[in-house]
C-alpha cells in the first residue's frame, strides 16, 4: 500500500471510486468501518469491491484503451494547419513554459486544505478570495501575498512549504510536481522520441524520481511497478500488457484523480499543432497509473495545449480537447457543463461559485472538477492571460495544478512576448525541478530543447504518415 496512508483509508476511498465508476456499493462503507484496521478483513472487502460489476443502467461508456477511446470520440480536426517561422515557434514554446510556471507559482502557496476543500463556513474559492482581500490585493492581479488579515479573521494560512512562491519572496519557479512532470515529458521525448509506452514511463520514474516526489495514484503505481518488474532485472516483461492493469489499479483508488492530467504538457509541447498525437502520447503516459477519466483528463489537456500553439479561439481550443475523449464519458459531460457555465457567467466570482456548487461532489484533486475549472477559466478569460490564471486559482481545488495547466495553454496561445512582464519577470528565467540537470536550469533552455524535440517529432510523424 502507499507508504503515506493506511489500508483502511485506501479501502474507504475505493468504495467512493467504485461508486463513481457505476458499481452498487450499498453497505460497503459500513463494512470498512466495522473492519477497523484489521488488514485481512480490509483486503477481503477490497477484493469484493474490485470484483463488483458496473451496473447495467450506468449511463456512461468509459474505455481505457486507445483504440476504444478513439472509436467513441466525436469528430475533430486531429491535426491543425500552421505556417509559423522558427522565431514564432520558439516564442510559443517559451510562452508555454513561462505561462505554466507563472500559473503554478500563483496557485502553489494556496495548495492547502482550506482553499482546496473549503472550511466549515466557506467553500475553497471564497477562502482564496478572503486571503487576497485581507492583503488588499483583490482582485487577483499578482502573486499570492505572504500575509493577510484573513489569518486572524478566518484562521487561514498558506502552504508553509511553498512560501518561496509568494509575492514577497518569488525569485524563480521553485520545485513542484507540476513542473517536474513537464520536464520528465521533455526527457522522455528527447530519449525515446515516439518510441515509448507505459513501461518506459515506469522506468523513467524509477530512474529520475524519488519516492517522496510522487503522490496518490503515482505513489501506488510507482510501488506496484516495482513489484511487477522486480524479477526482470530492468528488462521489459513479455507480459507487460497484462501486468499493466494491475500496476495502475491495485490498491489505487486515486486512478481517476488529477495526477495524470498534470503530466500532459511535456508531451503536448512535442506534438504542438497535432492534438491527436498529443492525446495519444498523453494516453501512453496516463495509462501507466490511471484509467478511464483519469486518462481522459491528460488526453483532454494535451490536445488543448497542442491546439493552443496554432489556435487562438478559447472555446475552439476546449472543443478540440473534447474531440479526443469519449463523448459519453463523465468528463465529456462535465466539460460541457463547464462550457455552459463559463458562457453564462457575468463575473469571476459568479463563475467559480457555480462551478464549485456543480462539481463539489468530487474530491478536490479529482480529474473532473479540476478539468472543468480549467476549461471554464480559458473560455471566461477571452484570451487574457491574467484573467485566465487568476480564475483558475480562485476556483480552489488543486490550485497550483489548474494555474499551471491554464498558464501553459495561454502561454502557448499568446507566446512569451505577449505575456505580462509582472508575471514573467519575477521568475528570472529560472527553474528548479529537483531533477538532475534541471536544478537549476533556465526556463528558456527548457523551451529551446522543447523546440528541438518538436522538430524531431514532427519529422518522425510526417515520415510515419507517408509510409502508411
């Protein structure tokens, strides 16, 4: 089991996960409670839960394999026409990296439960607003202030481990999983190009990531991968496809949470302008640790990011993302709701309040509610970078993840030259990823390396297309 939580908590979360997947779980929460911390009883309950069938009247169809996902997606452009020169492409890649860093840094100090899950008297978004109001910094027009009257008035506090991203202290993009995974995507494409799958993702993580650097679904898949390959001496098992399902599901009730969604960017940058390819690369990555909507979240975001390099219309970017996931999935339906909410909203507070009420049944770090907030923020902002990242962070839930994804999309769409200096200059073109060779590194070097990867991927993809 994951080293930072207990078996009874994992099984409790599995009850919720199986319910969301369409299974009848009546009485199972009580069974878990009665079992206490008895591991034998808990494992019996867990095995029963995993054997439950999806009910026949479950209204959604949610495959996890690529060919089945593609069979159930709507029509889409798949690849977009572009005619940019080298300087324009480089500006776009730098913009994407800068935008992701700025959005992540804005949300990072707010990655605490009061803002993610709310408090007894307020939803998370309202606590975000209270913090900025208490610092005389409302509406959000800059990085999170270090102090606020909300500390005394409401008992609120920032995430103490992320104070280097506050308005007063920020001097660079500090280490964060949202940035580490973007770097890992770059590394994978540099090392393997298009020749990788989920097994290669597991090997990359074990070579590059320490156990403490992963969480939730990633933690469990990391551990399961170790057990599934421990006798292979680093070689790919012949039956990897069979083992893969166990790796991504065993004791992993987080398999539809946001962990995969935040890993999309590095792969999407390599497939800029090609949303179908971006979604496929995201599927290869996500399928290591996630299933169903957990996979769709990464595919959806990857397709949006890839589209944003050559498409400027916000709703079209979101629609292109939707075109790469099953039309009758929970995520697809949730994003459609988010689009409608964003188009009807007359102000930022009204938007996030409606989103919170609509999707608060999900865990604060589930894929669906956070993806809905990302999509709504992009549409509501109408092309304005600051409005987009501020809205995504104001919405609560996974604040740094959503700020990073929205910043990445907006940065790719606008390019570095069009991003506001007040958001980019405090970063000093510097990134600390807590990965060898990337701690520190200039953000511009990451962008330049991404451009080279993009050129290689584009050439390989063109060759493969000609040979079909």
